[in-house]
């Protein structure tokens, strides 16, 4: 088995998750490439050294430039703030190194377009971190829809709602400053990605975006608290999506419902190890949604646990991502979701912002 040197940029919340994933993925999935935690970079040399000691990397980098350029770093994982994504990824692509980048792809549509172009021009493997579509339940939902189990899809409702800023007295943070850090840049990309994974491209949107708490203490809030949008999918289905960081009581509201001509599906990430399925068959008196407990018969579950209903967790989603990235590198070909999927989401977000400004339905650009 060939090893591969992993360079991680960023050691915070997501940096730790990726470090754990690359430490565990060999034992869980036995990919063809065995990751070696080679180097970590952070906002300072001191932080990088702290992460090196905590996560088990061989070395701490002076800065991200040194990490990308180091010959022992074969692939780069970006878990730093989105404003840094473009420079890091472009430098890695210039050296022919595969890149895994956390969502969103960049701090703007311009960043996302440039990164997608750089990835394509380089010809090397690239992937974006939409982890929630990796749960066994959502992978199974995609399969059911693709196989026509619920018939032709007619309607979709999705939300990504949390309450980490629901308290109006909560102080201002980096999350409350700058368009890229608002709900549309933070939570919305996950559900838009899910919608497109389940139903295909979004064709047009009508959106409303809102700052509810206009200041935190004496500090103005410069980005959105919540947003919703009507949407039409290229396949003909209508839909609605809602995003909020002030949804009181909601901790992980990654929720979707899909209606079809022969059935329906419901999912709630707060109960990520079950899927609700309705089939329009049999006597009417016996019909109803039934709960499917996720188990070894569903995608990617058995590698973690042999017992149905025992469940997988958040970290397991990141381990599945790591497996996908390593296998893509081994194949020399992208696996979904590549940077192209990140750009697709960026185009929906751009259309939503334009719709909010002009008060009209806005077509979504497709590349």
C-alpha cells in the first residue's frame, strides 16, 4: 500500500475533524493510499506547533506557503477561513497537488469561478467538503430517488437551521461580519448542495434575505441572519429552502422532504440514522410513512458498525470524505463533489442575492 503525505491548512474545528479523519480512514476503509500526517499550518507558528502535537502530524509549517511547497506534502486539505481558499488552492494546483477544500469554495462567486478554472486547468484531483451528503441515510435517499422508487419528483423542501446566534444579546464575532460569513455563506451552501444532489440543477430562484439583529452590543451586524427562497429545478419540480442561524431550539436542522408521484422521503440530520419513506402502494388503510433504521445494508455504514440502528456520527461523515478524496487521487479522476459542485452552489447563491435585490425571479447560471 502506497502512502501519501497530507498537508493540512487550519487546525481549528474543521481542521481537527480532518486530522482525525485521515488518522482513522486507513483502519475504517483500507483505501489504496494510506495517508501520512505530514505537515500542518495555522495562523501562527505557535498554533501550528500546538496542532502538530495534538493531532500527530510529523511537522509544523512556518506558513501555508511552506506547507504547499514542501516536497513531502503530496495533497493539500484546506480547512482555513474561506477568504484564504483561493490563494492556497491555486498555489497547490500550480505544483500539481490534489486539493480538498472546505465549503464554501471561496469568499465570492469570483473566487469560486477562478478556483474551478484553476482546478480544471491543472488536471489534478479536487474535492469540496459537503460532508452532510455523505451520511448513509442521504446516500440511500439519493439512490431511492435515482431509481424512481418515489416516482417523478414534484416538490422539494429543504432547510439548514441552527440557533447559535438566536440570543439577541450574544456578542458580535467574526461570524457576524462580512457577506461570506453570514447564513448565506455558512449554512445555505450545505442545503443547496443537498437539493442539487437529490433533484439536480436549480434553474431559477426567488429569494428574501434578512438581518434580524442589526447589532450585537455596540457592533453592527453586516451579514444575514436568515433567508428563504422559492426555487424551480431544471427537472420541473418546485421547491423551497430556508436557512437560519437564529432558529431558536434548532441545533442541526439539515432537513429535507421530497415528494414524488409514487411516494415521498423525509430526513432530519438531528436523527441522522433514520430515513422516513412513504410508498403509494397497498391498501389505503395500511399506508403511511415508515421509519427505516440505517444499518449495514445502506451505503458506507458497515465499515463503521455491524449493528443496524446503532448509528454513525458527524466525524464519520468526514472519514467518508477522506476515503473519497484518497480514492479519487488513486484513480486519478474526480469524485463528486468536485470544485464544480462548489461553483454550482455559488451560482445559486449569487442568483438568490440578485433576486433579493431586484425582487424578481432570477435565473441560475449553469457552467
